[in-house]
C-alpha cells in the first residue's frame, strides 16, 4: 500500500469522470492532485464503461489506503423537442413559434413537443426555454394540441434540443425508466452516493430512497438531491430533510432563473444545508475555461474561492475533468484555490458566521464542545468513532479549526464521509473497549500524520461501542510515538 498523507485541506474536491479519465494513470494523477471523490455521469456512456471506471477508482483506493467516494449522477427526466427538417432552423426574433404533437420534422415556425405533461400545465404568459435558454419563448396561447409562442429571443433550433419550463411545475417523476436501470446498476457497483437530478418536490426523493434500501431496511448508498429547478427552492427545507446531501447544480438553475438571481440563491441553499450538517456541493462551470485552457479566468478563481469562503463541503469539476484537455491541471488549480482560502486569517470567522446551534442531544452538545476544545486547547486533531457517520457529520457541521479524523468499522461509511468537510475518513477494525478505543485513536492519528509524539488529541465516541446514536463522551489524550512500535497496521478492506 502506498503511504498517502492527509490533504491538509478541509473542503473536498469532486471530479467528474469521462473520456478524458479513461486511462488509469489520469485517474491516479487526479487523485494525487487533490480529487477526494469522483462523479460518474450516467447521462453519458454505457454501463460497461462506467463499471471499468468504478473498478479503477477502487483500485486507487486499495493502492493508497484512503476511502474514496463515488457519486453516480442520474440523468433525470429530459424534456426535448422533436426533429427539425434539415437538422436545424433559425427562429427569428419576434416571430411566432408553435409546439404541437405532429411528429413531422419541424422548421422555423413549429416543432413537435412529445411531452403531454407540458401541454397539461402550461399557461399563457409563461416561458419556454430551448437549447439551454439560448432561445426564449413566451406563451401566447395554449391548448391540448398546440402551444403558440412569441420568440422574445430567437435563435437556432436543432434536433432534440432540451426544453426548460421555469414557470410551471411539470407533473413528471424524478426517476425515468433509464434512471431506474442506472440506479440498479450503480447500487450493484456499490457506489457511495446517488445524485438525483431535476428534483422539484420532496416526494421526488421517496421512490429513489425506497429503491436504495436493502431488504433489511439499510441504506445501500446516500442520496444527494440536485437543486436545479426553481420549484425545488420553494420547498428547500423539506427536500433537505429527505436527502443525505445537496448539490447546487447551477447549470439548469442558471437557465431557468435570471443570472443575477443565482448567486444569492446559491448562498441560501448552502446555508440551509449547512444548518443540518449534511454535505453541500457547489457544481457547474466552476473552472469552465480550463476545458480548453491550462489556466482559468480570474472570475472563475473568485467563484471557487467564494464557495469555499461560504463553507461548502465540496466543489465540483464537470467537463473540466470528464472531457477537457487539462484535467489534472484543473484539479490542481481547484486545490490551490481552496488551500489559499483556508490559509486566510478571515476564513474561519467567515465559515463560523453562520450559527449552527446544536440540537438538544448529547451527541450535538459534545460535537459543539469539540469545536470549543479545538479553539481553546493546543490539540492537533479530533478523532470521532462513528458507526453510521452521524457523529462525524455533527462535528463537521461545527467547522472545527483542526482536522477531523472519522474512524468507522464500515468501509461504506468511510467512503461516504469522503465528501464531508474536514473529514479524514479511516476504515478500521471494530473496537470492544474504552482502552482499545483510546489506543486505536492515538495510533491512527500517528499513522495518518494528524499528530506526532507529544501532540494532544480529542477523542469523541460512545460507550457501549457499536450502537448507532450512542455518542456520550469526549476524552483528551496525548500521543506517544512508541505505541506504533511493532504495530503492523490494518488493510483497507470491506
């Protein structure tokens, strides 16, 4: 096993896989450059290709002995126009354009819209956006057979271009038949997170959650709700409550809203999620120019930095690593930006500006106490023994000043925590006594470079062991390097 030091960075980097990462050496380079987790985009590629990618990531995990999270991102329902004669046509500014049910190829005046759901809910005065919002249509009249629009912004329409309906809630399930097949495949591959696209309401998450349970009722993966529809913002708290994490997917969100509305909405979503202690990811176009350029724009650097200053758990790269010319450089740049922000004297006060009062539980009170202990005492790290990951999530919510080492006997839980702010996840053997817990915490801190002989460590755990939700103690210990003498360590195993 290759020895790998902690990142020495709190925010995590989620890198998307794709054609540019097909070579295992590229994946290895992305991991070494700073990627903590990988996104598999189920919108593109065959299952066989994704299975190979997942196997390569697990091989990396075994090589470096560090749990790596894999997020399988489902495509979700895609609304598209039909075919256009000749493949494309130009809708003139101010012209009239009609959507109908006729499957005949369209032209500059009409096109098929093969989605009965839109016809059922669309009303005069509402908008229809085509091709990522490049074409903006205003509905003049709507019936069961035709939607007549005025082109406020015309443009080129081509075969199967996407349609956004920002002003109406479309009565379609969040899971399509393709999504169900992709979900079953992803769960069989033991991915750690599932990204659910185009969530509109909390009920959209229920079917996915049910499909993700074992016969015994255990979660096979964590569920990340992607906020990319204005309708989702209206019931944001309920969606967060139904999910295990949130992704601010600014692509479609930026299409359906005015551009100036997205930044304050991003901060609202981040803050609401952070209050619950669940991971929140900011995604889409963060270093977009690095798809083709080895360096980003100054605006992109500021965008990444602002997300880090807001205290997000993770920032994501999409096409930059999936299909770009400079995937390793994109990860290195994101890593450099995050490190620079976290070195700023004002970073801690910024991320603590959001008050996260603990719930009236022992576990929350102790997590809050760990944060104050780190501020008051000269400790090098906080070690949290956790069965389900809940205790580590509670400590992470407090954004402590020192690294968080999350120890769990479940490799699946360690992998899921790889997206948690500040968490250095360690999969370890189970423990049976208080003395074993203390010794294990000290050895793992030394082995993982989170302290040295003479350093102090705060240990948070629950007695008796192995019972979820039993966190009831914090213990301060001093590390002793001699405890590693003759210790062979543990392999990363399921």
